[in-house]
C-alpha cells in the first residue's frame, strides 16, 4: 500500500487527516497550504487530493469542496505515517494517581482501569476481565443453602471473586463441605483453572477415588463447579463521552453503538482478537466487520501476569480520534495494570 503514494502525497494525506482529527470539518486545499509548510500551491494540493480520492484515501462529503479521510486513509495513516511518542511524566502521574488507593479488590482495579482510560482519553474505556480458564486458583468455599443446593465462592490469585449456585442429588452436611473445601484448597492451589480441570480428571481416574467417600464428593463437586465456562466480564466506562463527538449526532448510529455496549459480546470478540497479538492493536471501522461500531475505532492492548496474557483493555472512539494521544494512554495503562495485579497476587 505504501508504494502507491509518493512523499508529496503522503505529506498531504497526513496534513488532511491531522487537520480533520482536530476540526471534524472537511479540509480544502487552501487550508492545507495555509496551515502546513509544504511549499506547494493550492492548485497542486488540489490535484493531489483528487488523486488520493481516486485511490480511496479521501472522500468528498456532499457538495463540499473539502475532503475527509476514509477508513483506508486512516489505516494508511496509522500503519505508515503516525508518530507516537511516550507519555510525559505528568501524564503518567495523572494515570498513576487513579490507582493510589490501597486495598482495592481485583474487580475494582479493572473498573478503575476503564475509568482511567475514559477520563484521560475522553472517549469510552473498556476492560475485559481475565478468562476464567486462565485465572489461578487460590481458594474455594462451599456453603450449604438448602438440601441439594450449594453456593460456591471461588477466589483467584489476583483477587477476582466468582459465585455460582450448583444443585446436586445428595445432601452434604456443612462440616463435610468444610473438609472438601480444605482438601481442594490444599490440592489445587496455584493451578490455573484449565490445570484444575485436568487434575480433577486425573484424580477421578485413580482407584483410590473409588474407596474414599470424601474424595469422591470433592471431585464430584469440583466437576460441577468447573465444567462450564463462565461468561466473559467486560467493564465499560464513560460510554456517554462518545456522544460529545459530532459523528454521533446521527440518532441511528448512536443507537447501534449503545446496543453494542449493552450486548457486550461484540466487544468480547474484538478484545479476544487483540489477545493473540503483542503490543497495541488498532481496529478501524470495517476492520471489525461489525456494523454496530461503524465509524468507530478501537485501540487495545493486553495486560498480563508472570504467567502471560490474562486480559485486554482499550479505548473506543470515533475513527477521527487522535491516535498519537490514545495509543500511549492505552499502552501505559495496560502495563501499569499488569504491574499492580502482579503485586496484588504476591
């Protein structure tokens, strides 16, 4: 793609995109020559703009003499023209100040990360909690609710808490449930949920499980708890920020976007995709193949522990977002959250 554009075309495309990011108004050739030192006449710029439009990087909205970038234009800009620097120490401190409170639970940390991303970027922050199968087992507790009904409280090493009610055919006394909890906490501590599932299958295959009633019940309860995948948890903060953008004055577009926020499954899919790649990922408009967020871009990164990637976070805003500002915000927040969660789990 980069071979299609010579240096002059690249500079003019960059100028138009950066001006449009700042103004949300179509950019004309005179504005380009006036605001940027390109040593080119408006007529020359106009000819180049016509070429860029023909190649699909720009489009003329309505009858305006100016042009606006297309998704292809933004993609070229992000991949080939964008210069991203690190955050200033002042910006870093502003993000760190959000995390200065001690004693927050892991879920609060994740919500806080969403608030950080939203407040600093002024768009919408999204954070996906760690996948259940990748979380590390720390503690489990079984609480008898009634005959055959048990509340299970699972706590991961990072502090995430999940509750689940299971129903079983037999009634188990509270004292025996305490013994089962103690056995499982001793046996399974420090394993990921995927490893826990594998350990349960191994233990059930051993002959001793047939003769040990407590072990039998422990394994049966464990299988009930861990056999189903827990739904992915996504925290969305600052959704209303996006309404401040002129692109979303269109009522139908706004409704589609908010339906996407409510359903969350689409955001889970996009954040899932970002977990397979390192560093910051940028999804622009139709890159996502979902009409619900057309006209939007999603900038994501992963957060991790010593065991590897455990979740994703990002910022969603209009395709006109200032990528050079948003990318380092997302990157720094992800790295800071990784450090904090690792420290909390120690």
